[in-house]
């Protein structure tokens, strides 16, 4: 009964606030290596260099309408004469450039998006015109005055040459791709996905495809963590489980810390006897950053560092493991991708139901977000804390319940952290 | 000047409301083919079959604490005697099954998550106990009464055997993976990603890696659409641009409609002369569903069907193209993935700034979501409507502005549609 003599130390860990732990970790997350990839493969990746506009946009005076390019001065007589007639001297589809400048008394048929010809200073909508043929000459008739510049987008109206279009750390989605393609950026420099090693610990765990055995449960945390790593922008590597042998665990974890950008483990940090990760971080093989956080679930969440690489030793409880990842590992991954907003988005919401659990630590309660008539409500998951079978999948936020001596009543304003990679 | 004779027809299209167009399209989006993939590759995919619990969870009476498994009746004397001493007869780590039943006067050291031994009906927390050795026998001392069932999670507490865990159409994320792994589902049946062909039209377009040419702009829509297809759950295939030759366009598009699950084009639907897609859907090669929607931007958004396959002919204007995809194509893709919520999430929000544009059609204005003190605000993008260079990438919602004769003032409640794949 070896554990008993260690129990005192294990119980008397010094709890750190979540924010303090995040601040301890922050210096270890630095933008990582980069790679160049084709634009069409860049969806979801993170830009590693700023992108400047190589030319103004639009590059030419662009027609905003289907209609006729004219000189606005020709319409000054509108109002005194019923219709002004202009000779149509050209037709300019998109992508064509007219070599016929517009002089007084002339016009050119022009399409939306086409380059406005020399001499013209306005485009009149097709719907506001009429047509006639006079001696084989097509003429367009106008009835109203048109001001100069009408329906012409000037050069550089949307973007000036040299302007910063996108900053490093920006995730590439449809809007970013539209910008990059518009400026001919067909190869983009992105951050390499950080490679995150994942271990489970504990001989009680069956792999997902082993037959069931009495008393044992399946290892679900490594697969869940792999999914969280992907959602955060990293590349997961599920390694073999670490069994309850300290020296073997040490060598496996240290090897992984050398090879990967960070190591995440689940389990082995509780005050039970086989807290192999707890023993490891208390050894002199690594420098412990913290081994207790003032939060529920997951107060045993632990972190250590060796040669500048992080080891995140998360709780084996699936709910605590999930929360520990989102609060501590995800920000690390986001930082290696250049993000300047590494933490989950925080909103204020109205608590929808009484929250009755009492705790000296801040609780991160899984819950759902609902918006009713413009107001954000947070609905805590109703089941027992350890019942994560249902609540992780059905949660889209963590509700932050500060240390409370009594009920936190429905209607109270609470902080919530958005889950599921929401970038809102 | 061929276009002029067609202009009347093109101007006098019958506009359909967005909702009516969505209803016309709905019957063509049906759950598609399925495939079986390993659990670890399933992140982001959509489940194609219901998953039932093959066994209750927990499968055994589970200890919720590190401590001692006891008979609660043994603690009845607490209060009359200062300490009750029980003989510790076993130590049960996680994953082990004890063969020593707990009888009166005995206890077993047990770890969180381990199977509670026969005879025991409660677990007392380690922190509430003391230890002593008496004649070589370890004894645990208790000072307080413990009620029956304390710190034991009963069989099936979280999930009953046979319970539906996950329904088809559910996107697999961390929480779903946790559930699947816990029940040993190592191969999952998911919907195949629908294969979406993407064409651009118009000879004015340069590919992203061509040198610039006067009057021409780059094709950015196909890359943007490919990113939108991926975000919606589909697999994009960028095909060669369709030039301004109707019979060639017909054969290319029809071929793609046979080979892929749907075809999306951008451009060629305006009232300009080379509206090749407009001509195609008016031909008898396909059945037109609609060619005008009562919305801005993108009123020329068009759809047709042939042999049960959809052709989405979106506007060539990048902003209109983006919105057309989100309103019409995304729901189709989501339906083929079994989703019962194929449309963008709709919230009510407070308009943060006056919206001054007047229009007979409903506007879908790109904007940002902000939550302040629990209230959702929608901030319309401030630039000219066609300036999508900035606004698509900086938008996380579409603000729905109904047809208005005047200003929609700040403070008004408006509907917003969440973008960027938000599942909130």
C-alpha cells in the first residue's frame, strides 16, 4: 500500500487560478515552422506571413452596371430637351478594353465589371435608356441628368496598392481565399500544423477495438483529444498507452517530447495510487509548472516543461480532460499558429436555470447556448458532473460559475466560453 | 448587338422569395451514399446510421472517488463511537475486479473509476479516513455516517443498454468521438462527401496564376466556392472555366451534372449580353427552377434541374456568389449529409448602426456579431455593396434587412444568419 505514504503530498498541492496557469504556459507557445502550399489546399490553415495588395483593386475604372458609358456633360441638356441622343460607337464586354475614346455626343454599351473607356465619366443603367437606329447608326436616348462618376468604381476604391490584406495568424476560410485569389496569390505560406502526441495512461483502459473485460473501460480520451487537436488546428498522433511503470513512462514521454511539438496525456494525475504522470512531473526529469488548478472539473490538471517543450497531463475523467484541453492545450496550439486570440471566445450570457452545486473552485459547466429575442441564454447540462457521455457532445459552451456558497440563480449574468471551434 | 433583342425577357424575370426557392430545391437534397471509415478518421464527418448503446454505461457499479468501499451499515455506530475501525482486506485499482466480497467490519481501498466489490454499498472519500496498523492488519477509521449508495455510480446511470446515442446526420466532433470510443465503435458509417463540380464562366477571367491583362480580373469565385463546399461538408472539384459558347457550355455542364452530385457555376446570369448560364437554363436542355430571387445581392441567382441533379447558377459578383452559396447550395450539401437543420442558424439581434439602403428586395447584408452584456448586436459592413474584398472575410453573419422604404434604424431587432460553419 505504497500510495498511502505519498498521499499527504498529493493532497496538499497548491492550486493555481486558471488565468495564472494560462499565463505560465503562454511563453511556450510561439509561432512555428512554415510551409508553402497551393491556394486550393489552404482551407482551414493559418497564414504565416502578411499579404499585401500587389496592385490597387479595382485595377481599372470599373463599370458597376450594365448600360452605357457616357460623358456626364452630354446630359446637361436633359430637362430642357425631352431626350438626348448619343451615337453608340462600341460595345465593351467584361475583360475587353475599348480603343475608342468617348467624345462629346458618343457612348459605348458596357457590361457590369468591364473597364470604362477613356473619355467617359459615368455609366447610365440600361433600364434608363432607349434605343433607335438613324441612318444605320445606333443611338441611345437619355432623359435624365447623370452626375459625373455615376456607376463607376474608381481605381483602388476597395483596396489601395500595398495595403495589408491579411495578417499572419489569420485562419484561411472562404473570404480569405476570395481575397488571395483576387490578387493572384496561388501559393500561400502557412504555419505547419503543430504535431501533438497523445498518450493515455492506466492499465484499466481497453483500446476501442478490444473485447470487453470485467472492470475495465475503453480508452475514449485519446480519440476525443485527437479530434480536439484537429479542431484547434493541430495534427494529432495517438501513441501507445503508458502503463503503470514510472521509468517506462518517463522514457516514452520524454522521447515524445523530443519528437513532437507538445505531449498531451490523460489520466494518472489523481490522488489515487497509480498517478504515474503525477509521479513523473514531481521527478527531476521535467520541470513542473503546476499540478493543481482551482477549477472543477479537472483540478488535478498538470503541466510540466522540458527543453522548452510542454507536457500537458490532463485528468483521466473525460469531462475534465475535455475542459483541460480547451483551457490549456488549445491556446498553445493556437499560439503556434500565430493566433492573437488563442483563448475561447468569452461572452456574457443569462443563466437559464438555477445552478445549485456549491464549490470553492470555479466551475466550468458544460452547457448550451440559446438566443431568444436578441438575448444570449446559457443552459447548464442537467446531469451529474461525471456524466459526459451525453453532455460533451450536446454542449456548445462552458458556463463559468465562480466559487459560490449557495445557488447561482437563473437570471444571473454569467461568463460563457464558446466551444466547437466557434470563431464568433 | 444581339443582346438587345433578348433584354426584354431578361429584365422581366419573375422574382421568387428566398424561402420559396429553398423549398423548390429541398426535394433534390436527399441523404447520399455511405462509407465505413475508422473512428480516428471520422472528425468532421456526418453519421449515416443511428448508434445504439451495446451495453449500459457504466457497465459495473463504479466508484466515484478514491477511498474505501464499505458497507454503510457499518457506519451506523458513528456518532456514538468516535471512530469506527474496519479491516482493509483488498486494494482495487482501476481495471481490476476484486474477488473478496466486503462483509461486516471490512473495507477495500478503491480508486476512482474502479468496480465496487460485492457486498459494498458505499465508498467513503480517502480524505475522510485515517489509517492504523493493528497486529499487522491495516485498518481504516471512519468518523461519520455514510448513506447507502454514496459515491457509487449505478449500472446504466449515464446510458441504458439499447439507448440511441447518436442519430444519423450528426456531425462527428470531439463529444461524439468520446461516445463512439466509449462504446467500442471503431468503424463508423458516415455519408460520403457529396462531390460538387465548380465552374466559372466568362472570358474576362484570368486564372489565379496567369499574368495580369488589361481589363481582366482574376477568377476568385471558384476558389471561394471550393472553400465553402468544404466548410459545408462536401468535396469540391474545380473544373475548367466555361467560355462564352453556348453549345460548349451546355455539353460541359451537362457532362458534369451526370458525373457529380451537383454543379455550381458563378457568373453568366446577369442581364449583360454574355449571360451564357442564363441562356442555358432557358434552353430545353435543363428544367429551370427559378432565375430571379427577391434578394440583394444576387437577384439573378438561378437554378435548374436535369435527371434529378441540380445546377446552381450563382451570380458572378463575389458577394452575391457567396450569399447564393450559403442560402441555396449549402442546404443541399447539408441535406445529402442527413442534416435535419440544413439552413444557417438564425438569431434575432439588435442592429448596431442605421442601415440606410432602400430596396424592394430583402437584403442579406454582410456583418459582424458582437455580444455585449448578454445582448447580440449585428454590425453591418460599412462599405459599398460590391466591395467584398474586405467584407466576406470580416463577416460572421448575414443581416436580413426586409424590403424597406426608409432607413432601418440602429436599435431595431433584425434576423441574422450565422456564417463560418457556426453550429451554435
